[in-house]
C-alpha cells in the first residue's frame, strides 16, 4: 500500500514538473513573439535601431532562432550602410562650413553604428587655432567667409580657420557689418601684412599684457593702408584656376543628390563623369563605392543575384577593404547557382527537359563543377533523345 502511494506521488510530481516546463516554454514563446512583432513594427516604421533592439531581446530568450539571427544580421548590414551615408553627408556639410548640420549627420551615423570611428572623431572638439594676433574685418555686402579667406590668405578653402577662430556654428551665415577676426597664423601666408592687427588678451606672469589697440584708432588708420592690395581682377584668375581644377565637382554634387534620392544608377553615371575629371577625388570614389553597394543590395533583395554579384564586385573595386562586398559577392554567386540548379531539378521532375537543361547550363557557365550539374545535363539530354526517338517511331 505504501509502495503504491509513493509511486502515485512520484508520478504526480513528475506530471507537475512536466506541466510547468510546458507552461514556461509556452510563456517564453509568447514573449519572443511579442518582442519580434514589436521589432517588425519598428522596422516597418523605419526605426531600424529600435527594431534591432527588440530582435536582440527576443534572441536572448531563443538563441537558436534562425529567423531572428537572419533578421539581426540583415539589419546590422543595412544600418552600417545608412551610418556611412550619414557620415559622408556630415563631411559634405563640414566642408561647406555648415557645422551644426554636420554634427547632426555625425550623430545620426552613431545612432545607426555606435562604434563608427569617423563620426566619433568628427564629434571630438576641434583642434584649437593658436594665434594671438588677428585682423578685425567688417563684413561687406556679398561677402562670405570663403571670400574673406581669399582676401587674407589667398585661398578660399582656408575659411574653416576663420570659422573656428570665431567659434562659428555655421560658416555660411554672416551678416553685413559683422566683425570677424582673421587670425595671423605662423606658416600661413597673410596677404595684408601691413594691416593693423590686434592681440588676444592673455595674462602672462613673465611680462606685462599687451595693450589692445583702441578700435577708434584702428578705424582712423583704415583709409589707405587698410584697402586690400588684391584687386578684383587679381582674384578672378585664381578663382577660375580653382574652377578648372574642380571641374568635376558639379558632376559629383549631382551624383550625391541622386544617391540621397536612392537613384543609384543615375548617381553612378554622374560620379563616373566626375572621376574622369578628377581621378583621385576621395569623396567621389567613396560615393561611387556606396552607390554600387546600395545598388547591389537592391539587386540582392530582388533575387537578381548575378547582377548583385557584379555590383558588389564594382563596389569592391572602389573600396578594397569592404568585407561585406567580398562576402556578398560570393554569397550572390552561391545563391544564383543554387536557384538555377533547383529550377533545373523542378523542370526535370515535370519532364520539361529542355527547360531543365537551360537552367543547368546557366550554372555551368559560372561553375562547371557545381554539384552534379554535368551529370544531370547528360541524363536530361539522353532522356530527351530517347523521347525524340519514341516520337519519331510513333509517327512512322
């Protein structure tokens, strides 16, 4: 009696444990689904970082879920490309002196790829401009920071020096009458060496501080000596020379616009025109790489694997360090061969031998040794010949 009672208790205890395990598993699956569904909602809304976070949470509960692993890998790759795009747009704003817009783009790059080194470096405080002497320039109509840099340094590309010295957040926005400090920097030619200069107020222990030149005095001396010795006719040839040297910029900028509009084929055409004018322009080369990469991903997602492989190879031509390009080039070829190999199997099973042979020949054109494709073609041709012989026999 006691023995049977113990057995009964053990059975009951075992069933309760089993029931708990079923309940726990059911609960885990339910939570995984909730995270996955929420991730899909974020992805559909375009919030890829939010989607990735939800998928990762689901994966912690179900680490062997192949679908989740695939989604996470795909999202990471997409986010890497988006981050690089924001980074390049940030550099574009930075070069134009639009520092606030550049900062926003670099922050977006870090949102999609938190370890993006380029974006992190660009968000670090800039190197301080060391110059205790400067000229105060009053902004005149139709003047920009670039033009002021041209007047004082003979190079409009040096406008960031003036912008950083004046702590500007946007070097494109100056108003008539603004007082701009133009620093005299050791090692950089200063076109107006005879113009009165002022000094930054710096207290020094070893010597008395420099007296600042009164503004009124500076203005009185402004008449003859303060007129820029570089006249307008002298400036134009330099600008024209720069225009010739940068003749590919117009094509490049148009290509970047197409890229931002996701018109990758059009972008590639314009960027290649730019590269024919300036074969070493790093920005053009980088956007060509991104355009081919994005175009390749579009082909890949549509299942046009041969076109995808070609586009990945072209992207790799412009960026030899693109591991993703190498990986997906191989993957695209593999997907292409597998697709047409399986199509051939399906046609062969339906006795559509001509179609099967055509599919397998597409595979042999790329990889003659793939699986048993040669043997399959031989068999299909033999069956086809026998069928033709039978049809001829029946006709006689």
